[in-house]
């Protein structure tokens, strides 16, 4: 305003400031330095470049970084106002990119040992101290036979591979194994093991356990007919009870979808439909 009136009418700065009610110190200070708008645009650009470089940093980390590295003199209130004007407070925290997987529908195989399914069940052991345990369930999807059921204090990818090696040793390698997206099932170690044995890992869609419904049904049967009936005082007692249930399930218990035959009896009648893996 002062510059415009001075150029148009030729009055002195002192006269113009007196009429407009503006301090002359304000005029000379702004004239000497950059204009506030230019300074704010420069600061917004600096904030944006810093956020692009450090995508995981929040406001306070960026603010003190600029103070230390760029000698920023503006207070945090002004910087935060510009931070919000630039929309930087709406940034979504970065996440690790997901692993691309191919999802398959639940199709029961036509041959025995062609496809397996595996999942975990959680339970407790009560003794001197209550302790959580994990139970691994592996089944043949064709015959519904429980191939391996065992409880451990914890089961990592390395432990899971040791168990699968034992099952493959006496059963033979299947064409595929169906599982969910738990950390043990998406581990790089398990992926390398499956590639070594020529086995395809079929991961279900996250949040849809119905796509692995056969093993989920086996989990329910294990919990209903064994785990929920007893309190176990030791890991040994739990595993003994699980093994007794496994024998009953595989050899005696009728299965509705198998024509009310036990899984092992159903396998005996369908030995001609056994899947033999092709040697790599």
C-alpha cells in the first residue's frame, strides 16, 4: 500500500505512514528482507522436500532436523501452520509392501496325497504356571486324514520345516500345500523349502478362512473332541492326548463326507488314486 501510494501521488513515506496508521519501522523492515509470502512459500518447499527424503518422519522430527541442518529460525507454531497448509499432516505412515500371492478357490483334489492343508491351533498347559502352546495340524485334503498333529511351546518357520520333512519322508511330497498368511507360512525359509521339493504353496485370501475350510473343520473337531474336554498339566500329557485322539479320528471316527468311513478306511478303498510326485 505504501509503495503504491508513493508511486501514484509522490508523498513521503513518513506522511503515508501517518495517514494509514502504519509504523515506518514495519515498512523498512519488510522492504529490507524478503516478503512474508515468499518466505512462507520457500519454507513450504523446504518442508515438502524434507518429507520426500524422509517419508517416515513426523512433524517434530522434521522441525528439529531443519533447525539443526538448515539453521531454521522460525518457531514451531509458524512451521506447523505451514505444515498443515501444505497437507503434510495428512500423510499416511509408510508400510512394508505386501507380498504378491496368487489366490485359489477351495477345490478338493481328485487324488490322495495330491494336496495338503495346514494350520495352527492355540491352547494352554496349566501346571505350576499357565503356558500357551501351539498345535500344528496337517491333513490330506482328499482323504481328510490327519497326517500330523503335535503341540509345541512355539513353532517358527525352521521348526515347521523340520515337521514337514518328517511327513514328506513317510508320506511323499504333495503337489501343493494350502495355508493361510501367518508369518510362519509366508517365511522365505518355507518358500525355499517348497521350491526345493517341487511343492506349490497356495495361500488363501487374507481374512477368509473359509477358503481353507477343510483344515478349519479339522481344527474344530480337535478342539471339541479333545482340547475342550481336559486341562493338561504338561506338554507331554497334551501330546499324548492329541495322539490318542488322532488315532481315533483316522481309524475309527466316521466321516460324513467320506460316506461315513474313517479316513484310513477311505484311503484303503482309493489306493488306485494315489498321487506320485514327479522327480525333479
